[in-house]
C-alpha cells in the first residue's frame, strides 16, 4: 500500500505502553518540547516522495511538484527537494521560504488566483521556473513587469475544466463556477491578449487542478482528455507550440478507517495510460508533464500531540476530554467537519473502554477535534496523539484567543530536531504597537 493509504506514519510502533514514532517516544517528546506539538516523521515523508518518483518514472519528462500550501517550512522544502521534487508555491512567503532555504528556483511553479504585483516581480527577478497564470489581471501585471524589467516569463494558462471531483464543495477548484483559472470560454481571449500585446510572455502549456481529497480516479481521466484537447486546439488555431501539461494534484489520504483513497501507482498508471493514448491519437510527442501532490505527500507524515486538561462528564450525556490545543492549530474539523483518528500515547496497551469527545481549548462551541471516539480511561496529564495532521494544520494555524502557535519537530532514527520553534509570549506581541497618543 502507498503511504497515503495509512492513517499512521510508517515508523509507528508501541514500546512499553507508549506510542513511538521515528524511534522517538512521543511521551518523552512532549516532556522535552512541550505540547501541543506537531511531529513530522522523516522516513514516511521520504518514502512517499520516492513512491511518486517511482510511480511516474515510466514517463520520459515529468516533474513532481510538492504543493507547498499543505505545509511550508524550510526543512520540509529541503527534504522534498533532496528527494527530487520541485515546489508548487502560492505566495511570496512560500517563495521566500524556498529562496532562503537554497532551493533551485527553476524547480518552482508559482500558482494562485490573486498574485500581488510584488510577488510577480520577485518571481521574475529570481527566475522562478514557471508561473501559472490564473486570470486576465495576472496577464496584465506580468506584461507590465516583463516590459519594465526587459525579462521574459514562462507561463502555463490555468483553466477550469468543469469536472466535479465528488468532494466537499469548499475544496473543489475545477468546476465551471470557480474563482480559479480561465473558464474554457475565456481561453481564446487570454491567448489572443498575450499573443497580440505581450511578446515577453511565453505560453508553455496548460494547467488545471480539479480539487482535493480525491478518491475517484475518473476525474483525472476526464481532466487529462480535456487538457490534451485544448492544447491541440490552441496550437492549431494560434500557430503555437504548447508542450507542457500540469494536471495538479488532489489525491486523497486515509484519515479514518472508512476512507479508501487509491494508491499513488494506480493514479499514475491511469493518468499515464490516458495521456499516452491521447497523445498518440493526436500525433503529439515530447510533452512535459507536471503533477502537484500536497496532502498525499505530507499528511500521513505528521501527528499532533496534546495534553489532556479538564475532563467533563455531562450527566447522562457526552464525556469531554479537553486538550491544550484545538481549532487554532487544526481548524479543519470546524471548517469542513474533517474527521481524525487518535490514540492515548501514554496508554497504548490499555483497553479502549469508553466513548469520549476530544474538545479544544478555544472559546468556540464548535472547537471539537474528534467526536465519539473510543479510548482508555484518561485523566488530566495524559497524552493524546491525533494522526494525519501533516497537511493544512500548521499551514492554517492562527493565534486565536492570543495563544502561541505550536512548535514542530522532525523525528528520524530515534533523533528529534526542532524545525519550527514554538512561539513565545514575546512573539505574540512583537508586532504590536501602541501609538504615542495612547501612552
């Protein structure tokens, strides 16, 4: 099975009743680094990167781009690029993180629906490999920047192929009514605008992304066919030589036992089979392929460790275990009812004998991490490990209720290293300012 088909990191084991990940006792990690604590298992991360490389190795020209929005830190960027992946970035902050980490800028693709002028200027100045142009505003900004700087920009046009990927509506990005990309009825106008007005913008190919947490591979088949059809049409009608296709990412992961995501190789096989058939039918060759996995790269690698605080038994009702984190370090359950699995990290060999709800510490009734899960009898001071929190937890974290953001450690071969320092109270107020008139 692929890493994305596991709930827990590959190195997970139990020793002396404690949960161990990457050879590190999670209870000891909390003692050393505090909680809540994000933990990333390096072996699991490197394994899934290698799975992607292996799955697509049959195609002669493919670039796997890690979708940075899932989790962007300097150390994570170092690991995935060491494994041969590039980066899909969506902001100047992600770009700067990659730049300062010493990542090869030619291996970046800059995506996003409302890129700021300074971000595009930076992308041109440091020679980011590709820019995915999302709208007419992107074109006009890039046209101005390339002329002013007398530099060229290599781009892909992002289109919305109109595919329903059967996922939560808030994480669908490929349907017709979307904030992302050019509708198929707008593509011609975009091509004409660039061709007639902006000679320093080079259209290299097309880009689409049909959604997130996808389990149905049929969407990828439809997407591939639409992209190839559009590429052929544009080349023929406008005398261009587009030769790059970016199919995006979106492969799902297993958060709970009922989740059944396809494995990486199955997705690769069906994508490559479809593309090769379409290329042959249309007389195409030498097409470069991009894939942008994010969640399926990083999610299973990560867990979050919490300490139980207050325990509340509602008479004839729910038993709540309140932990020292919640919706500020993992907003997904509150945002779109995401489900998770957890264990009692310090009581792994005790019987799961009561049903409880894991509640967060934040001042919102909706701050519930996991509803109705069976665990051993827990009390204040016990440690809970929530699995599959590598994606969209730290990257969506906030300082709600003026609480410091969690630290993050990387574990491997019984060694742990800080890759994101825990925020301090001084960090919280470091950007505050009291005007002189209030002093």
